[in-house]
């Protein structure tokens, strides 16, 4: 795997996991955790956060990183 994809998976994946945990804890007041984990929307939301994190956020972070390194 190239360095770019490693970086994107690391940064975007961490953001995606953080958002899944944060939104799950935020929704605990409305639905219990067990009920959230049984619903399909939880897994769809988790998938979307991870995909957005890896492909969008990871890409922009990679571009910013390469730009910083080239300006040195």
C-alpha cells in the first residue's frame, strides 16, 4: 500500500471512528446503546463516516501534508 493510502486510512479512519463513537454517545439519550447497535442505520452511518473520513478528509489532509513538505 502506498504512503498516501496509509496516511489517508490512518487520519480519515480515526476521524470516522471518532465520529461514530461521538454520535452514538450523543444519541444515547434518545435510544439505548443496544437498540442503536441493532439498527441498520447505525451501520450505514458508520460506513458513511468512515468512507467520508478516508476518501475526503484523508485526501485533503494528504494534500496539505505534501504542500507543507514541499514548502520546506
